C-alpha cells in the first residue's frame, strides 16, 4: 500500500535522526427561478449527480435571498450549501452555513470542514459572527478558538467547555502556537487523548483532527526529526482512515496528505514525497482543486 510505504520511509528517517471569503452573488445565468422549494430540489438533484458547479449558484441565491426567511427554511438551504461548500473546499461558505444550522438549534461539529486551527484567518473573521449564535459546547469552542487566533491571551479568552470536543479543539489551537513550549505541552495533551480508552468512543471526527493537529504542530519545529515525525502523523490520518476511521471525510484526508507532501518536498525526502503524491493522484483523482495543488 502506497500510504504504508510512505509511513515506512518516514519512520525510518525519524529513527535515523491551506482563508477565503465569499460575498453575495450577482445575477446568475440560467432559467428564471421557481419557488424556493423547487429551486432547492434542483440544487439537490445536481449535487446528487456530483455537479457542484451547477448546484452552487442556486444555493448561493437561495442562501442570501432567505436571510429573513423562517429558520427551518434557511436551515434546509444551509444543509445543502454546507455539503456543496465542503466538496468545493470553500471553508468560508461552509462556516456560514454551519452558523445558520447552529442558530437553528443544530449545533454540532462538522467533520468535513477544515477545523479552525488550520485556517486562522477564517477563525479571526468568525469571532464577530459567532456573537449572536446560541451557546453550545461546539459553538463555545469555536468562539474561544476565534478569540485566541485573534491574538488574545488564553487567560482572556472566553471559558471553554471541558467536554471532549471543546478540550481537543483548544489543544489543537495551542499546538500551533508561536511559542515552542506551548506547542509541546499541547502535543503532549493531544497524545494523552489519543492514547486514552475513552477516546475510541469519541465522535469519529475528533481522532483525525487530533492527528492532523499533531502533524501540523510538529512541522513547525526546527529539528528535522520532529518534522519527519509530523509528516508521519499526517500520513497517518489517511492510513487510519483506510483501516479504522472510515468516516474521515476526503477533505481532511487530502488536507493532511498535501501538508505532508509539501513538507517532504521541502526537506528533500524524495521517496516519501513520491509515495504521497502517487497516493493523492490515485485515490483522490478528480478531487476539487487537487490538481492545482500538485503542479
């Protein structure tokens, strides 16, 4: 298996030693829109065919047109927009859709959306937009992360829920802190979580998020051995997805592999980079935006 080959190469080396914004669309080409329900059904049918390009303009139009619509109607559009935005890698639109669902009483972690600790610019922009969303462990976790990414001291950030999800998100953000000691402490806490028996019963998105945070954190260290270990953690996101965490979304798997590939190429680890590149090209052929990243 190619991913196993990459891990073997990286482990042997270890032993030897990415926010956009979106705005209201203008007029869209095509037929005149019908009722909101008809339009939403058209978008869902196009999404079912895998045609996100055709579905997106309909959803954008509905999303902005329904700002004053009843919460249930707006949430119905937001659910489909969230799916399309995730497939297109549009974190900003996905987050806006998630906010609508949270405001409608459907707060939950969205495993397919890249967590905020890999998109600090979006986290900073999210700080104000989270203000009117009802409190929940997940919303509070994101609110705290946004505050921290905005440059606030941890002591001044809003209190975060001690729940598993909230605690992991906070440690993930701290793992990318500019201070080396803070990064190391956060990695130790993430490792403890991954090793705990209770973590196996946690929501499935948390396991790959923890591995992703560990890998990205280690890539920030000056020692080559640490960076190689970070690449191993990132490739491990895909390895675990294939063996255990089958619910790990493609967006997170691609994110981890691309980060590992970029680091391997930067450190001239040609064998590992080649194995990771082949895995991306073969397993995720046709994934939106991937071809441009691999040029």
